[in-house]
């Protein structure tokens, strides 16, 4: 009678932890393990640093924090003595550096099985670019060993270890039969393609199948999209988990008898990916909902202007939180057009939110009277325009203080890039959902949401804003007949220049050589530089691009380089 094939059930646990909530994250791990046990799983694979949430940043410098983590992990390990699934989790873990015999802290993958900590493997390649600064908070660990579990020899990597060949090759040379990667990889546009570009070479180099488990959820500016996946030994994508959603998927792996037989996944499921507009929208919704809920805000309050930015921000908020947790306030001035009044009310009606009107004309009059003597003999200019924005910011913050909802600011990346925003005015707020979304993308996403309601959203099925909100010329309406293009180039041109200067890090001469008007490029570059001080004081917001302000792009405020 032929030998029976080996069988291993691995559950991919794409979950949403909360940074610092060690007890809550541990309970989440327990609940997932209990469900996986009912599916007869042998192993449950969780994301990187799942016990702390990712990224824990400077929390790991606190001994009390690391001690609490270790106690929680040991408690989870003891529970695996029940004969149920083993658990692979990410955790900060202390180790002794063999080079200098000192105690250090590493970013570890910890395997719990049989009532004990069976294996600890440390992250070897520490990222130190963009949003990552792990070289500052963790020590590089030694190259990991292979660990055997239920008859399979597992090679375990931690996130960045997949982005270079050293660790995977080392594990293959040590006899690994299957690569498992635990990850905390944040979303940005086309990130799934980038991950596959790094994963496939590891498969080609080793000839081993690969399981990639990523976390999901929002953490401050970062959004983690999940999209965990499986590659077979030929590098083919055979399984993908959903984007922006918690899910736990058991997968069955078998190996035919024989020394050279490979492990194969027999039942991987393939979830289709989303298009660009839906990916951006879902990232904004998830980032906002987790920021509000994890920080304990009862809801948000938004200054609704009748323009597209505030309309899209309100739509995201309703889809993220539900209409009962979103409060919109229109604050008209003498320059607010009838169309804007009508459009703001139309947005509120379509979304079904509370809507109030607070005219700012009397407050403008009070400022004019108060400052009239000092401003005598000087014509009105941007000063008076900024006063209007600051009046609105003060009103929103007062309502927030009195009633509790967080102020959601509504500026986009194009405006933030060139300083077309007012400190302590429209920049006031606790979170800026469109902070990393260019104006042209705001328009694209708004059109998409007006015709689509993504599954799982809490907002309406139909349009979320009147069509005129999308089609009318953008205007701050801070003076008569004002449009954004009085001060800025058309947004398609502006965004193309900004994308080259920011995401591409191209020089002024490069952008001119690419066909853009020389004077316009130089103007945009100057505005981009002089607005750095404003961006340093801006609220956090969802990162969706390669070079988000604050986390990725940090230029000096005092800076005379103009090339």
C-alpha cells in the first residue's frame, strides 16, 4: 500500500490590531485561533508585530512595554498546550547579540506550539527609508534557523527580509520546504504589484512556495491593506485575500510521498483586486474609521463649503462612520455664492447627515472694526481672506470642544503642496482625510463614488454629491468672483508638475525638459518649498502615495536650495 501524502492546514490571519493594546490584541489572537481550531488548522500565521500593533515606534524603548508583551506571548504559548493549532505571531523580543554579548531588542517572529515558545526568528533586514525607521528602534537579528512543524520544515521571514535575497537563500540552504513571511506593509498605490515583484525572485531563487500574510487597518497616517497572498513553487499567484478587510482563510497543503516532493496548496482562494479609484476610496474610509474609533472620538464635524473637497470628505466620513456620527456645518460669508449654499445643502441631504448653517458675516464685521485702525490706508488683501478661514476654523473647533466630535479638515495634496491653505483656518482639525490625494484624484474618486457604493460602506447607495459639485470651477470664495486658477495653474498641469517634483524627486530642469513651462515649474517649486512650515503644523492624514508629507517627505523648513 503506498504511503499517505503529508497534509498541513495553514490559516492566514489577516487581522487589524491596535497599537499598544496588548491585551486586546492577545484576545483577538485567541479568538482567531479558536476559530482556526474548528477548521482543524495546524498553524495560524499572524502579521508582523501583531501583539503590539504596527508600528509601535518608540513604545519599544519602554521596558514596561516590552515586559508586558513578553508576558502576553508566554501566556498565549501556554495555551497552545491544549493540542490545538500552533501560532506564529510577530512581537518585539529580547536577545543576546553573539558579537558583543549584549542584550538587544529585535523584531521577531515567534512560533508558539505545545505549550511553549518553540522558535524565535529575528528580522535580519531592517528598513530605514520612507515611513520606516526600524534601524533606530530595533537591532538586526542573526540569520534565522529553519523550524519543523507537523512534518514540514518552515523558513520564516519578517517583512523586509523578503525584499532581499539573503534570508530566503539562507533558509533554503538550511533545508526549508515552505517560506512564510509575516508582514506590516502599508498601502500605497500599486503596492500589491511591488510586493509580487519582490516575492517572485525569492521563489525563483529557492524553488519554494511562499505564503505572505499582511495586516489590515489604519494606524495614524498609515493604512494597511492586507492583500495577503500565496505563490506556488513556480512563482504563480494562486491565492489572494481581500484588500482592506479582516479575514482568516484556512489553506490545505499536501506533499506526496518521496524525499523530493514539494508542498502544494490545494484550496487557495483568489479574491479580485480593486481598481485605483476604489483602492484610494477604501484606504481613506479605513484610515478614517480606525483613526476615529481607535482614538475614541464619538464622530466628526466638517465645514461643508459646497466644494468638492469637503463633499468627498463628508462622503468618506459617512461611509466610514455612518451618518449619525457625521455633522456638517455651512459657514457662509458675503462672498458665498447661491450655488455653493445649494450644493452644500444637497450634499448633506444626499448623505443624510445633520446640517447646520452658521453665517460668519457678523464675525468678519467685528474683525474689521477691531483691526480697522491698524489696517487703515492699506487695501484689502490675502489677510482678510485668511481671517475668514480662521473664523471658520475657530467655529468648528468651538463646536468640537463643546460637543466632542473631531474636526475633519478637508484640504487636498495639491493645496498642501503649494501652501494654498490657511494655518489655524481650513488646516485646523484632528485628521485630514485627503491630505495625500491630489486634486485630480479627488475629482476622479468623487465621480467614481457617485456611481458606485463599495460593499461594506455605511453611506447611501446612490450619489453622494450633486454633479455640479464635481464640474464647477474650484473656488475658495474668499473674495468676489474668485477661482483657484487665479492663483494656481489648472490642476491637471499643477498635479503633473507636483508629481514629478515630489513623487519623482525630479529637478526643476528635468520638469522643464519634460515639456512643462519653465516659469510655471519654477513658481511651483518655490511655492512647494516655502510651504514646508505649514505642512509641519498640519494634522495627520491617510497616506496613499509613495511620498506623503510628514512620514515620507521631510524637507528642511530653512532651505535655500532652489535647483
